[in-house]
């Protein structure tokens, strides 16, 4: 009887470990894809000229990428090395924005109240929370049929100084309007 209980516990723990590692693996793939998108946005979005020496990608909130996104710092965008900045909350963003420009601001789903960036017209806002693009963000990641897709808020781009490529618009769902406070 004790042997059967031990075998049962071993099976349960083994299956639990497989399920848990599978969930981590699926998350790894999701965030590798999102990190790839963040880099590739530099090829399909045009920023106005600026004097910064690095192209900054900021992650606001709990960092869902972990070290999966770190290799992006070995690349360049617009002839500038890419630098990752991890920001804990909106107040950290406010402090850093006074001295450093975030070219791309990824807003994780852990941020309940995304910052308003109406005064920073040269920041590409990208988020993963539900209705991010329809609530005023520029590009929202959505999952449909186990695939990561893009929603682009055309009005948010029109209000910014950023130009989005027609090629990027072709592969995304276009969202018109939204809250832009």
C-alpha cells in the first residue's frame, strides 16, 4: 500500500513538473515573439531625429521578458546601440523621462493605469493588456487562436510624430479612435 502511494505521488509530481515546465516554455515562446516584435518595430516605424546616443526600449511594470529580451542590446536601431531600461512604475517613468528618452515604451499587463504620453509624441507605446490599443495605446499585442497578433491604433499614430509603415498596417488589425489623455 505504501509503495502504491509513493508511486502515485511520483506520478503526480512528475506530471505536475511537466505541466509547469510546459507553461514556462509556452511563456518563453510568447515573450520571445513579443521581444522580436519590439525589435522589428524599429524597421517599420520612423521616429523624428533626436540627439540621444542610444535607442532606448523601456519596459514599464513587472518585466515579463526576463533575460529573453537581453540579446536585443547586441543590436542597433538607426545606427544607435539599443539599450533596455526596466522601470518599476509610473513614477519611475516620470523620473527617467526627464533625462532619458524612451523610444519604445512597453507597458506590461501589471500596470493597471497606463501613463499618459500625450506630451511625448515621439514614444511608441506598446502594451499587452486587454483593449490597450482601443484605450489609446499605439500597438497592442492580442492573443487569438494561440497566436500573437497586433492591433494598431491609427489615431494614436496620427496624433504622434511617429510614422508607421504601410507594411506594418497590413499585418495588423486597425483600431480607429480611442482615449488619448
